C-alpha cells in the first residue's frame, strides 16, 4: 500500500501460515488496512475479517477487538483452525504497536 504508516508480518512456525497487515492512519483512525495471507483458508478468512472489523475505527477501538469477535465474524472456527484467529490478532497488535512507535 502506498503511503502506509505501518506494516507487520507474522508467520506461524507450527503450520507455516503467514499474515501481513499494512495500515494507513488518518486523524487517529484506520483509513485503510490491507492484508496478504499465505496458508490455510482459515488464515485467509481471519486476515480478511480483521481488516473489515477495524477499518474506519480509531486505533484505540481497533486495539479493543477481541479474538471471540473475529471468530464470530468468520462464522466460527473448528478447534484445529483456531491458530488462524490467533495469527490475525497477533498481527493486528503488531501493526498497531509499530504505528504507535512511529508516531
């Protein structure tokens, strides 16, 4: 994304899933957020859903997103795929933390 304020990339070493989030912040709100994922369908679904759930929200609101909300947004996850929601939440926390350190 052109003009990104922060980006984070996390890989799950156990399964090999990779999620990258890139964010642009304007006036304290998430003006644009994009994801790139490599891995299982659940990882891609969680990456996509996390961008939809926080887009337009303030950084503080985005930090309050809970994993349970993400899991509900994707229609639930089987136990074997719960790692995908953790990957998405960890990557979101990392990109927001990176932004906080830059600003």
